[in-house]
C-alpha cells in the first residue's frame, strides 16, 4: 500500500510538534506499529481515534483526511 493523505498529515503534524511515533502511541494507548502503519502502509484509524487525533492537534477531521487544507 502507499501512504494516504492521512498518513502524510499525521506524520507532518507529529514532526511539527516534535513527537515520536512512540509518544503518539502512548497518548492514544495504541501500539507504535499502528502509528507506523498509518504513516507508511496507508491504514487509517477508526472514527473515534480520528476525532481524538483531530482534537489533540487542533485540526479538523477533514484536514486529517485530506478533504481540506
């Protein structure tokens, strides 16, 4: 699979905030490999996690999904 818009956005936001995949995983109580899969494998989180990520980074879910800039 290839990186999705979500994968690109989550990686950019994570780096902008000086966070590691491990720190994101700890924040959302998930495995680090899940974060890696989002960023590299084109996987996306479930709806609840997507909403929590949007709130955490102060962006919209549409932004995370690449529906708005």
